[in-house]
């Protein structure tokens, strides 16, 4: 369990770190997240030089390469504004692993300071913005897949479901073994493809059997994995990033 | 180097090796019986664990457990000396083994000094690690497993697939078949009947055994006491009926004080099987004393290093040695649940095996194990002594590709010029934002990272589709439209 985190009151501005997966594959989710924040009266700063948090290299064991990439991100957030990340995985990398990655280097205190300002999107919407949502969508059964990093590394199992629970027309259905990994795991999916496939197979089965018409998740890795599996099976269950889903139903 | 190189496993025993993880996992994934057996067993164990901790402040207890183990490890050299002195004072003879081979030899010599022909064994993973049974067989000494699961696995000429439940890969029908084939027991689906049959077979062997060999769960330095946790009574029989008892343990199992045991015991039984207490908890503090009517006349303790003191030298890897062998990490591991224990090809499977085996066998043998995890964190979440297993997996990945501290045998074995160059390429791209922003060509470049392997993604899923535009571009457009229409910013439509 993560230690109790004390949340600041809503700030005038936030930094938005879009993540590389959102940037390249799901940019609309990033824009929808920005619009959700702006609707709360927050000015969203998008440092143009952002690329990737460095996690792919980090979890592959390429520590120096990861540190070089992470170093390039550290300087992008000079003002003390919160840094909002639409991913538990990249958020977890920045909050939990940046301090480890830079321990004993001359960037240590900067990395700790930046890490302390990192919030996952749903966390920020729930705990800092105290977001209130008016659902204007059609009735729908939805399953939430909380990523392992959001759930375990950042302790956010409740944040996504809490937001979905505010949508009056949405029925949140419980899938079997909801806390189990979908099998993405970054390079795990390519290094151990058959094991990963067995995991995503079970995940799509559980979501479909729960009667969900759609699944939402706060991580694009999981979205790509679970959604890609559904698509290949021609199962009519749609996947969507939670930012897009919330924006679409409330704007 | 004290890597386990003496391979004495006899022909005929079904063998698995970590080198063949991919093939073994492939076979297991394609075996519906194995899949079903593990899924059912692991689901049950996860539920039992959760229920057994329901009324406990689990986080506080885990913190306590972690601190007890950390304190013991911080003082390990001193505690081992204290343990030796107190055991010797109690009449327990203490032996030190640098590796598994030496431990096997010590045990054989003790057996030979008593002209022992028959050894009965309680459950002990460290003796699995050193292939003691096969070693003794070669020396003409019969070794019989007395834990029911170990007994079944031995009858079936296999190795354990789980550290707590060695025969968890077998279902009732398969067990019935094994007992029928190997012991002539009538086929039945009634678990009690099968257990009673096995118990009868084992009882006879206990009475005839010359030496009992057991493991140790906690070795208490303060008092020279060996604690043994078990459910079947076979541990008590093994350690009391034969005239000689040899306890074998890794050097890390020592705890400082007797009062350290109850919290660890509470964590161990609940984490392992969801039990509040086990049926038996043995505390062995000496051989039979004058005037006593039972108990072994000699008790020996063999303390095995086998690479552990090398782990101890590294302040990060050291956390590996906190383990109390509950198996909760494998019970909760989505990879273990699907591929089963044998796929790993190591004595210790699952997450703890993937962080421990590289030290025991070297990274060359075990290079596919640290990556056999999605880093989902379930193992670290349930570990009763809070071993940061995912962090240690990443550390071993670093060691594998030669970016660690070089403290693991075989460090750097997985580094290939091609992959190293690919990550350098990634680094270059991600540190040149203008090039990165140049946009949609980036996914294509990233795809080149692992050209031979990325194709497998699409065997099971549709290919990720690079968006026509990037978030960078969308944000730019969004900001431009906002500055033109300041009052309409929340209702704009993106193309």
C-alpha cells in the first residue's frame, strides 16, 4: 500500500506530460485530458520538448539510456506546478523510479522534487479537482481496467471507478480477477509473447463475460493490448482511454 | 564461485531447465490440464490468504516482519556464530557447507558413520536445490520423501512445482493414478482414502529409517532452536523417530530472538496457505537427553551458503535473503499461474525464484527468468516481508545486459550489440525533441527497436496504429484555436 498522500488544493496551472504512447498512438486521449483539466479552470502547460519518461529502457535494464532520457524531461517543469500524467505506468515511473534512477547523482534533489509533483490524471481529477460530472451519454455497461502501475505503484485502484460512478447512465460492471495484469508489461509482451497472450486472452474473456459493452482504462499500454486482442477476435467490445470517455460523455 | 554445477540427477526423472523456459512455458500453456490445475489452486490460495488476514492490520504486520528479517540480516555473521555456539551448547552439531555439493557430502558422511541405508525426509527446498536425493541414491542410500506432496512428486519421478505445495500441478485423478501405478493403491477420487493410504505406506518407512533429514523455517540464534512449520506430522516424525536427525538450511534462515518467531510464523502460515496456525509447529532444541524416552540421539545442523554470502555483499540484492519461503508471490503471479512451476526449470519457481535462481545458477542459465514478469507488482504487494521483488527483477535485468554492478554471476550475458544499439537509438531520439516532434515517423523508428520480435505482437492482437497526428500537433492546434476563440474553448471540435 502506498503511504497516505496529502493532496494540495487546486492550482492555477498544471504541467501536462502526455507520455509517448499517447503522443504517438492515442493523441486524442491526451487532448481530452487537457480539456477536462481546462474545464476545471486550470491553465494547462504542455512543455514542447517532452518525449518519453524513459521507462521502456529502464525496465529493460538499460539504466544509463533511461537516465539520459529522464534527465531530458527533468528540466521541463521549472515552476512548482503539479505535473499531470494520463498514465499510471509513466506516472509511476516518474514518481517512484526517478528518485531511484537519480539516487547519488547530481540530479538527485531535482528528481525527488519533480517526482513529488507527479500525479496520475484520474488521481488529480478526483483528489485535487474534486471533479463533478454530468453524464449526457446513452446507457452503457462499462468495465474499468485499472493498470497495475496505477493500482499498485500509485495506489489508485479507486480513482477511475470513482469517476465512472458519477456517470448516471453508466453501469460499472465487475470483471472476474479485475486486479490481475492484462499481460502488457511493456517489453514483456514482446519478450514473452505467448505468456502475455494467455494473460490478455483471460482478460478479454473476463471483460466480455462481465457483460461490458466497453472497457476504459487509464493506461494506453493496457488499452493497446486489451483493445488489440478484442479487435483481432472481432469481439464488439470497444476500448477507450478514460479521459476521452469522460470528456465525450460530459461535454 | 559456488554455482550449483554438480548435476547428479538420475536418468528417467523428468527434468526441466531454466535455459528452456520458453519451450517449457509453451508446452505448459498448451496443456489445458496444467492450466486448469494451477488456475484453480492459485485462485483458492489467494482467497484463503485474503480471508485469513481479514481481521489483521496486515500492513503493520508486514512492516514488523520485514524489520525482523532486516535486523537479522544486518547482524547475519554474528547471529550465525551465536546460533552455532548455542546449538553446540544444546548438543546440536553444526556443520558449514560452502555449496550444495559440500552439504551433500557432509550429509552422506553422517549417514555413513551410522551405516545408514535409509533416509526419510521432511520437506526441504534447500535439499532440492542441492539434489540431495539423487546424490544419496548414488551413494547407495535410499532417500524417501515423507511430505505427501513431495512423496507424490518422488513417486512420479518429478520435481516440485511449488515450494509449499510440491504436487500442486497434479489434480485428484492424476494423484489417484500415480498411487495406483506406483503403490498398488486402489483408484479413488476420495482424498481422505488416498491420504490414509499414503500415510500407512509412509508410517512403515519412518519406523525403519536410519536418519531423518528436515529443513528449517527459522533458526533462532538466541536459543539455538530450530523451528519447523508443517501440517502433516511428517516433520515431527522425521525429526523424532529415526536415531539421527539432520536439519539442513540456507544461512539466511537465522533470526535473532525467540520473540521474532511469532510474527514471522503468523505471516508465513497465512501468506502460504491461509492458515491461522499449522497443525504442527516443531521447536527442536537438542537431541534426546538422559532419561528421555524418545527423540533422536544425534541432531546435526548443516548451514548451507551456496551463493548466499555473495548476495549478502550487495546492499540491494540483500533483500532477496529476507524471504521466508511462503510462496505467496507465486500464488499471486499471473505468469506462474499460467505456466506453472516446472516451466521455470529451477528449484524455486515464480517471482522469488526469478530473483534468487540467477545467484544460485548464474545468469547464463537463467537469463530468461528476470524478464518473465510483466512487473505487475502483485508479488511485491503480497510479500509478507516486503521484498521489493519487481525492483529486484529490474536490477537483474540490468545485470543481464551489463548495466548493473556486476555482482551476479554471468552479468552481461544478455547484452547484444544490436539491442544495445537500439536502446542508444531510443535515447538519441528521446533526447532530441525537435526530431521527436517531427512526428509520425517516430513509431516507425521505434518499431525498429526489436525488428525480429515485434512481429509476435500481431499473432494475438491487431497492430497498434500510429495516429495520423501527434499530441504535440494536437496541442499546438488546440492552443491556436483557443487564442482565437477565448470564449468557446470547451466546445471546440478537433478534426
